[in-house]
C-alpha cells in the first residue's frame, strides 16, 4: 500500500486557477487585487495565466487580501512545480530507451542487479536507479566524460563496450559498499601475501572467502562480480572513498589465471596511485600500459620468482611428476607452474590441464 509520502497525484493545478476563482468569489478585479497586494497588474495576470510562480513574498501578500494562509499558496505552487518536473522527466524517460538497449539488461535482471521489469519506462527507471544518476547525461558525464576524475582517471569512451563495463563496475561499487574492512595498511597487506600464497597452493574449498578475509584485515575490499555479455573483464582495481577495491570475475575458471589476476590487481594497489582505475583486457595509452606491465611483473614474481621459474625451465623435464615435485619444493600449486610454462611457450597450452584446478566463484 502506497504511503502518503510516496503518493504522486496524477495532476496538479497551478495556484493561478485558485486565485482566479477566489477573485470571482470576492467580486474583485485583477486591477484592484494588484493594488491591494502592491504587485504589478501584469504579474497578477501572469500568475492567473499560469505563466508565473507564486513566490513567498506574493503568498504573504495574497494571505492579507484573500484570508487564505500563505502556506496554502506555497503548497499549491510546490505541488504544481513537482508535477511539471515529473512530467518533464517522463518525457526524458521516453527518449532514453535507446540508451537502455545498449546494456545487457536481461543478464542484469537474471543476476538480480536490477528488478525484473517489462515496460520501456520501467527499464529506464531501473537503470538510472542502479547507477544512482538522474539522467542519461549524468551517466555519460560520470562514465564517459570524466566529469568526476576522483572516481575515474580514464574514460570508458576508450573501451569497446562502455555500457556493459560501466554496469559491471557499478555492481562492484554496490558490493564494495556492503563489505566491512579494517583501515588500509600497506604493511599489513604486504605481510598478508605469504598467507595468500598458501591459499593459492592449498586450494581449499573455501579459498575465495578466506582470501576476502585476508584482504579485509589489510583494509582491501575484494569482491567477486560475474561477467556480463560484452564485458570480458578478468579484474579491476580502484580506490573507492580512499579504500582500495579489487573486483574479480574468475571468468576463465582456472586457478592459475585467477591467482595471476589477483596478484596483478594487488600489484596496482601497492605500486600505483589512488586516482587510477585499472581494468584488465582493456587497451590503454603508453603510460597506463607501463603500469600494467609492472603489475604483471609483480604478479609473476610473487607467484613464482624468476629464480624458481628459471630452475624449472633449465632442468628440461616438464612431465606431470616433475611439475608436482617443483610445486612441492617451492610451495606453489602445480597449476601455477603449468600456467607459467604455457605463458613462456615452453609447453603447449593444452598440456597438463589436469594439473590446474577449476574455479567456480558463483553457483
């Protein structure tokens, strides 16, 4: 049942209509009323014609002559102004449907990011509410035109699918806001890395939750967000309200790729600035590519330092048993070694699939 607070009347009337009726009741001309209220006659005609608003000053003057309280006139004007604004918004909603069609709306509804809606207008309203913006222009200013550079150092104009990517990022913001973390500490984060590597090596059933907990204690929000069609992203790093946030999809469902992506994102937090946003699988300018390479290097040496990687390659035996031996020796999951050897093109990408683990972050 709708509350009075949420009730929106289907129509509102301009206070000029009430004034016209009152003048007839008092048998008073517009000219006389203008004189009695010390207002220009043309102003009174404008109010009666609905072309001018009743101001606070007018309302007080009207009260003296009509004996109708000033707040009555102001309430009518306020209701009318809201009605006009809502009518204008309805027109804007009708024009926004082309924007809506650029989003993977069906998938977003399936995932529960927005409610199940059917009409065009409901879809527009649901998306605007999801992004917490009032207009399509506001979405463009935020995500495409860099009007809020504190939030985005890059523009999604540089991406092929800015609509889907913006939706994925926005869902991450919502998840991050629901995640409690301690104050960020770079020292605590660095000290947590060995424990994170142990999770990687052990690959327990609850590793994803345990990893979130380790991040939380160091002041990092780690959220898992499913991929959207046209937004094939592995992960993202950004600072939201001075708190670092890692957002991951686990889309390849391989443990070696998952952990490489995670430590890559962690590298961005430890190596790069708060104002940058890093999206994997996105083409960047030269300076940004340098940072991506630095994060890649951080991830590689964290998971399998060059000395260990080179020792494995030098010995020349890449059988499953040998890979398990080195995994044991270096306290790393065999899948990580497989992934590195595949990346270095030492072994085929189809080799030792049984040594990697399948990851399912979402049921």
